[in-house]
C-alpha cells in the first residue's frame, strides 16, 4: 500500500470512528467531510467507493443496529428514548426506518429479543454498546476491509485508462435537467432540436457534456440537477431554458471508459478509487462526463466517454 492510499484510508477510517462515537448527534455531510478533510461536494462518492455503502445509508444502518441492541438489552427503556439516543428527533421516522431495515416493528423486535430478525446475531449477543477497546479493534480492522475492497475494485478497472491531466476550459450551451440520471436523454433531445437550426451541430469537434451539480447520495433523486450540454466556439445569447455555461480548465482526474448504461456507477467508483494511489484528491469544482460518440450508433450501444473530476494535491 503506498503513502497516498494510506492517507485516503486514514481519512475514511477517521470518519468511521467519528460516526461510531457521535451517532446520537446530527451527522451532516459537511461535518463528516470536514472530519475527512475532503471536499464536501465529492466526499459522499468517495465514501461510497471506499466502503461499498452510501454515507447516509451507512449512518442509518449503524443507528438502527444500535437501537436493536438497546431494545434487546435495555428492556425498561422506552422506544422514544432509544430513538433519541440513536440520533433520531422523530420517533415516527425512527419506527419507519426500523421496520424497513428489520421487517418488524421495534416492539416486535424487542419482544422476540432480536434472535430471529437480527442481521448481526453475534453483535446482539454482547450486552450494551461497544466499549472503547471494542471501538479500537473495530477501527483497526476497517483499514484491512477498505483495502480489500479497493483491491477487488482495481482488478475490475484495470482496462480503464485513468490519469491526471490538464483539461481545457469548455464553452458550452446547456439545458438544465432535474430528476433521475436515466431521463436526461429527454433534455438532450430538446437541446439538439434547438441547436440544429442554429448551426451549432455542424462542427466536427462538437462534443456532448453532462455536468453534475448535485451528489446523488445526498440530494433526493427527483431534485438532482444535471446540465445537458454541447460544446460551442462562440458566446450564445440565452434563449428561454437554453443558456451559456463555462467549465474552467485545470487539473482533472480523467478516466476513459467504454460502458453500457449499467456501468456508470462502477466507472465513477473506479476513478475515485484510482485517486487513492495518485497523490491527488477532488477539489471543489464540478465533475462532468465528456462523450466521444453517439451510443445509439455503437454496435453494442455503449458510451465512450471521459469521466472528469477536478483535483488538487493530497
């Protein structure tokens, strides 16, 4: 393991330990990104790439599992109090999350002592919450778990070409799409219909670009903002929902991929994991996808694209 990867794992493990110690507090992405000293915009994707679990889902799972232990071994404690101890301000929300996770209500779980429904039976056999010794043992094992995860992922991405390089600034015209990723095609269709009669599609150097403004692990999928863009060589007068937009040039981690529509998550994770060995970390700029083909014309309907994440020295 090189020095850069150790630094990434140290930061992620620092966050995991912080979460364990502060489950009863408000744990915002901004606060946890600060603990890791990573950019808040990119932290959630880095966390998911390294641990295999989205940050919000991870925190929720630990809270629910802690609640399960308390339900089993502190029978006299009210469910409302347990919810508060596990970081919930609303008992109703806690009860809904608990049922979604275990398939039974908190009261049913307590009456059965968790023996039938617990996903972590061995953990539930230990009374109370983890003591400081157990927390240290858990923290020491997380590094190995994370490193194994990275190693397995890297085997999967070896065919990809990823490097840090200077990318030029891009002058774009865009239409904003809000909603699921797989529906951005409708925005591109509108953009192309608008751009064609204005002579914006007749240039051999034309590229399409998707710019991401929100993190899917944080923002509700129905509110995710992405810009569907095409490159232009001149300023475009704004017209209704079609506006000019510029991406600054600079250092980016750039990964070239040839994937179908199911491969995007793995491709993004691959770039994040590659960064662990690179000596760089994401900066605060907007990430984007730069497309080199029309996937509908590809014999296997694959996208040939660069995933570009702005970076700065680790």
